[in-house]
C-alpha cells in the first residue's frame, strides 16, 4: 500500500482507509473501546479505594462495641484527661490530653480499645 491510500484525520485515531478500510476502522474502534474500559476500571478502582479508606477505620458490629464510659475509664487510668468521646468512621474518637500533656485526637477500636490512629493537635 502507498501513503496516498490512507486518509488520516487531525484527531489522530479516527482514520479512513481507501483499501480495506473496514478492517482498520474495526481495529481502531476495538482499541478505543479497550482503552476506555481500562481507563474506566482504573478510575473506578481509585474512587472505591478512596472511599474505603476515607470511611470505616474500624469494622466492628455495633453489638460488639464496649461502652464509651469504659474507654474513658481506661484512658483516665493511663493518665489522660478526656475532653470528649464520640463515634466517627466506625471507631471511638477521643479528644483528650494524653499522659504527656499533648492535645490529641485519637481513634480507638470500639471492641478492643486499641488505638488505630492518633493525631497531635499541638
């Protein structure tokens, strides 16, 4: 085939071929569809991963949660001064001064009271 047998548009992938044009167009359409599917899969995966990490740090059924007062008693026993405890992202979120006197925002597993995340506010 010679170069004059091909007509290509400025857009790049949309092309027409004078000889055997249908086969080339079919291949281009399949390629475009495959790229759209790959891109959609990547974007969807990233969105779902972002949503999963943004929510539910703790995955404990409500029936297994211990009372907030028990967490407060535990923290105060460790020398913390608790300002408030609330539910956030499936965890207990405590605003307190830890034993070192640092202002913290800490997340605890509501079943085991294990710290899953802690941020210092100082």
